C-alpha cells in the first residue's frame, strides 16, 4: 500500500509539473521512475524496493514455524494445538446449512411451504452479459420459473392477517406504511441467515478464500465490476478476483468455486424472494435507494468488515459442537488437507478404500488447482506446508469444477446435505394476482407506486406484468 501511495504522489507531482504540456507527462514520469523509483537506484525508495525483493525471495525458502500433523489413520489433523477430525468439517457444514434453511423458510419466507425452491438445475445464465444490474435474475429464459417472486413476500404481508398485524400500520392521513420495528426485526433475521450461510459457502466449496475476497462477492453486475454469483453446468458458481499478488505480478488472479447444490439453492432462493422485500423496506426510509450489490451487507449498504468472517466461523463451530477455528487457521489446515488427501504420490502409500471420507483424484492437475485455490504460490505451498509438487497452476473453468467436486466428495458434503433437506414442492412459483383482494388492498397500490415504480427490480423476469 505504501508503494502504491508513493507512486500516486509521484504521478501527481509529474502532472503538476506538466500541467501545460500533457504530452510531456510520460517522458517525465519515465525519467523520474528511473532516477528514484527502481531497485538499483541509490535512493531511500530504491532501498525499500531492494528489501522488498529480498523478503519475497526469503519467504519462498523459509519453513513455517508451525506444521500440521496428521493422526496415523489420516482422519485427524492437529495444527497449533487444535485438532480437527475430517467428519467434523462435514458436521459443521451440515449444522449451519440446516439452520440457514430453517431461517430462510420459517422466518424470511414467512413459513411459505407451498413454494418450490429456486434450483440451479432449472435456471439459465449468460456468463458474458455485462449490462448494469444484470444477473441470472434478469435472464429472460428464467421468466416462467421466477414469475411472482419479486413481490411474493409483500403479497403475503398484504393477504395474511397475522403478517398485516405485524407489518402494516395506518398513517394519520389514512394511508398505510410498513412498521419500522418489524422491518428491523426482519433485517436482523436476514443478517442471521447471512451468518449461517457463510460457512456452507466458504468451507465445502474448496480451500478457503481470504476474508476480503469472500466478502467481495456480489450478486448483480455494477458499473465498475461484474457479479460474482453465476450459474454454470446446473450449479452455482462463485467467481472472485484475488488481488493480494497484484503488486508482485501486476495481475489479479481468478478464484472460482462451485457450491454444493443444496447450499446453492438456498442462496438462489434467498436472492429471488428476500432481496425484493429488503428493497421495499429500504425504499420506505430512503426513497429511490438501491440495495448494496454485495451479498454480505446490511440494509443501509454497509459491507461486513473482514473480521466478521472469523467471528462467524467461531460461532458456527460452537453451534456445531466442533473445535473452534478462524480463517487463518482453516487456510493453513486446508492446504495440509489438499496435500494429504489429493497427492497421487501419497495415495500410493495408503489404502484409500479404508478412508471412508476420501476419494481419489483422477488427474494430478486437480491438485494443482486446489493448491491454486488456496491463493498460495506453489513454492510457498511446497515449503510452508510440508509437501512438494511440480504441477502447474491452472485457472480453467473445467479444472475449477473438478477441484470443487473433489473437495466436496472428500467430506461427503453433497450426500449429507441431500439427506437432511426438507421435503420440497416442485412446480412453478404460485402467483398471487388471482387471489381475492385483501382488506388492505391499498397496500398493494402503495407497494407498486412508491416502491416498485422506478426500481431496477422491475426488470426481473418475474416482475413483468
């Protein structure tokens, strides 16, 4: 960060010096960089760059102080005094997935059991569309499946007496409005759902992302960047950019994850049903405002701080009754798991059939992608985590798919979550237009004129009338 700031100051100085001769900016900038801002220059900044290169070189050959150690049966890893059994990873994901499912259907969807979940295998997506506000939610091919989702929860509030009592209030002038306290309680449930679904998204999809990358996930395109949530090969795909190595290589790195089907469907259902209601709630207090495009954000637009990820993981471990760990610990252990369970050389030393939770990787190149997903360079991966490999990192979509699949198979995530899913109802989302008008029919008018009028949510296929 200090290097970038210094370069910005230099650029500002050059622009000031050449404010009357813009064509001379590149030449002066090149001259100043060669004189002061390069490794061989005998200047303070030159020495900083020299030490930076030295530290990079030293870190590639230095061993980490703490090493992960495995039990003889290969099922328990011990790192820095914390022991974790492989089944406890599955237990954690299962526990949080069940609670996220309960929060979504019982609280956020108001107990609506007559609706089908939004499932990836039924949907379409265009990975190349870059229009502002675009996502799978705006794909015309999903119109029939998403019909009615954009205002389903508002219609529930309008038509159900119990929900009207909680949410609807009369204005002194005879109009209607939504109760701020009820909105605050609903938003508290939303935040709890986001906390519960964090582990099912981050843990079983592959070696964990860093907190900033995880919290950078967006669900729609914005003017500055494309979204992070996609649908590909009937699965939910998470795509983020890893920027820590940008100052070393000059390029960001792709990070691709595929969510377990059960977790992906929970996320899609949340995005399709709950976000339009949150948008309506937001516009009551801030007319014309839009929800944050970030998945892990609050109603007012504030994105979660990085420390929330470790906090959520710790609390998830407590709820699941497994050893507590944070992001940094899990990243180290995940790197060790990758080598212990996916190295073909090590598989030759063990009877993998006796390890119930393990599954052989068909191609050694999958190990390369798993290592790459952990955001460690291969030299760091080899020296710091007690292993070695000569494979080359690849970020292809196919390799990412296979790597995530291998990781989920190791912990039997898909099978376990399938067993614990509640009964589902197949079919289209029920529409509410054909139902008898409620005593609070004016709420529907208020909703459509004040909230859904100019809102981009009206571009959803399900909102077209």
